[in-house]
C-alpha cells in the first residue's frame, strides 16, 4: 500500500535511501566546502540553489559516504541490512524497561509482512528470549505469508482503512479485498482478546460517521471485540521533503476532539 497519509514514507522503497535536511546544510561555500559532492562514487549529488546539493535518486545507491563527509548531519541514510541476532541484541538493551512495563518488541512499518520470513524469524527469536511480541500491520498480505507469522504474535494490531473497496484503492493504491479476507481468517488462529483492529481517522478521506459506523459494525460482526480509532497526525510530514517526495495531504489537519467523540459514539467496542 501507499497510503496518502503515510507517516513513514521512507519505508515504501525496500532499499536504503538518502535523506537531506536542507535547513542543516551550510552549503558548498561553507566550512565543509561541498565535501559531500566530491566523495560520491556515482556522482548522484550536484550543486543546486544556495550552494546546496541536489540528489539524483536514480543514481544514488545509498552507500552513505556523503553522510560521513557532512559535518552538519544534513545527509543521512535510512534503512540498513540486519540479521535476526542483531535485531534481538538491540532489543535486549532495553529489557529492564520491559520488565517494569510489561512491554516487549513491536514490529511496525511500513509493512512488516513485506519481509514475512524475516518478521517471523524475529518474533520467534523474541519468544525464545521470553519477550512479549506485537505486530502492527495493514493486513495486506497473502494469508499463506500472514498465518505463519501469527504463531509468534502475542498482540496483533491490524488496520482497517475504509469499508468501500474503490475508495480504499483511491486512498491506499490497493483494494481492501485482501484485508477483509484476512480479517475473516484472523480469529481462526488468534483470540479476540489478542487482536486490536485500528481505524486511522483521516479528515476528508474516511472520517464520515457512516463509514466509521459501517466499519465498526462489520468488524464486530466478525467477532472482534477491540477497535481503536487513530486520529490523523503530521508527525511524518517533514520526511517527505527529506526524501524528495511530495506530500499528498498538504493542508490536512488533525480531526477535532468533538468529531472524534462523535465517532466513538458509533463504535460499540472501543479499546478502553
């Protein structure tokens, strides 16, 4: 999926990407002398306005040499290869916090099921280490990839974005048919107490009372007992410029508390 409101757009490409924070860059005329330009092995950086670099994202391979040359941390690479053992070692650093909070490891995204084998292996390793596991997913995955992962999931948080398949495609790039099919199957392997169905509430996209009511009634009819409404936020907005992307919902504001309260009234099984 490519949701219009995606707050982690850097996860939509499955390769490392170079980010650029223009406000941090002092320009080639500054103290660094344009060091990033000279170290790029594929000439993916060129000089633009205000003596600041322009990234040719067709050429950039995310090697990260320019980030090492930048004294102001204006350039950064997001995404890296890791093994299961490396991920678990990172998680283990915070084990004292999990003991106190009852928390554990949550895999989110983007979409963890894009790497379903890796996701399953991480969650299985977490269970072996006696860590609680949670999975945040759009539910857009083939069931034969989804079901084996669920064996290692203690808490499943699955999104449901719109009841109408055509509007769902307009908002996410995909129909909701696969998501609905998975919603119908999930409770065959998971208890309702271990699943939260989440509705992102996006003004002008899916936030009508009728849509939320229809979604809630459908989900409750499948046997789910927990729904969470997630109000739209702008926390990912700054990332779009960093990665050379346009933000589709420019000007969209978070829903008012009064509107959220009205939506909660039509959802009978909200998470408390």
